[in-house]
C-alpha cells in the first residue's frame, strides 16, 4: 500500500471536525512550502526608508497621488 493510499484510509476514518483540522494543517504546509521556495530579496536600507516614509504618509491620510503611480507604471 502506497503512502497516499494509507493517507486516504486514515482520512476516511476521521470525523468531519478532525478532517477539517487535517485539511487546515495541509493547507498551511503548502503555503509554508510556497513561501520557502520564493526568491525573496532583502531590502536595501534606502528602500526600507522609502517604504517607511510612504507608509507613514498613508497612515497620516495623505494617500497616494494617482498621477505619480501612473507615471511610475509608464501609463
């Protein structure tokens, strides 16, 4: 019997509540695996400073200037 077949037999024996927990755990593992496989770059101190300033502006209610965003996106 393969590992997958064993898992199916075990899953079929679980109550609905426990099956929900197992599905949640499996989904969490899949997300963790995807995050670990991502190529994540470190921010430079300058990039971190720019982001901090932008977040502070948003928090203070300044918002985002649409024309600046369009210009940066080449629109």
